[in-house]
C-alpha cells in the first residue's frame, strides 16, 4: 500500500499556471491517492476602492472566474483517472488558512510551489514557506525547478553523529519517506550526508593538533554514515559522504547530479534560531529541485 492516501495541493489561482499541479497530479496517479486542490486567493485591497454595493458582486465574479478555470483543470485530471476535488476561497490569512486546511483534511502530504523571497525581505519577515516548515503537522512537498513531474533521482539528506543520538529517529523517517517516494515513482534512491568539519583552524590541544581531531571526527562520522546506509540497504554507488557546508554542498550536488527531490528533516525553531532559519529553510532558495521536508 502507498504511504500516500490523500494529498493536499495549495495553489494561488491568480498565477494560473503552477508546476505544482503537474507534480501533484503525477504523484496522485503514481500512488493512487486522492487529490484535493485548494485554490486560495489573497485578499485584494482594490475591492475596498469600489462602491460598497459593488464589492460583493465583484468579489463573487472574481471567485467564479477562478472556479471555472479550476473546474476545467479538474476535469482534465479526472480524465486521467485521478480522484480530485477542488475549492476556491479567499484567504484572509494565508499562513493560518493553509494550516487550517491541513488540520481539517488530514492529508498525508501537503504540496505547494516554492515561493521565492528576497534576502532583504527574509531579514524582516518570515516567508510563508518557512512558516509552513516550522508549523505544518504533515510532511511538505515544496515544488522547485525539477524537470520531471515524477522524480527520477531522490536524495535522502541525513544528519549523523559520532555517537548514537535522537537524530537516528529523524533519519529513519527521512529515509523511509525517500524510499517510499522512490519506489512509487520508480526512481533512484541516494543517501547523502554533508560533513561540515572545519579543519583549517590549527591549535595545540594537549599535544594534539585540532586538524588531527577533525580528521578523527570525520572518520567517525563517515563510519556512522556507512552503518546507516548499510542498515537501509543503500548500494555503495548511491552513498555520498561529502565535505562542506550543508546548504552549499547540497546545492552543488543537486546541480551536478540532476537531483529531482531532496528529502530532508525539519527541526522546530524556537527563540533566536527562528531569525536565522534552518538548513532546510535556506535550501529552498538554493537547489534547482523539489524539497520534501519530513
């Protein structure tokens, strides 16, 4: 049985074309899941410029135009034997409205196109996608610039340590999500760990140079990574232990190896860390592919 029984796709119908619809439809078809498309329209200030008696008719005509468009899209999906339902509604608070839909519908996966925000805007406002990564109770499939609607190469990006830790539970969820997705889509599954151990700071520590310590730590981390890969049966040619900062390393790997989906873990942010953003949050603006956040 597929891990996906019900998918929720969030669209901004004002944009009309969204690659997220193609990805959601393909995934629904491959997994046999039902697909609910919620087209949420941000409130427009121009409506307040109309005479009071004209506002409601204008509002309804605008909604009906998008309903007619989405009805046509849904018919095309049903012709492909995809079980699809739709709705078009105003969104007074986009962040909360999306989360309310998730709570009400209880989907196995939330699908949405990545909404790119400038670095300046991110410095002052929490982007919508970051907010969802921090608060959505189900896995999120954020659609980026992947060339295939069904992935051909799926990468599970894990975190390992030199000792047993709580990361193992999250790693297991990441790998299982990635494995199931790859299996449903007949894609390759790869396992990757970006090792960020700085070896360029040299100092004496009780007769040991820091460079020696970082080499030893790197060896331990690589052993932990290989144990994880062996445990989940990942072939040796699909195990990638790479050096570098996770955001940079993952971005370069995705570009060089034509990755379609990176599956990553989400860590709840609190306090000052919310201002900085997690690796998964920053990856959204760097990689040329989709991100499945677990």
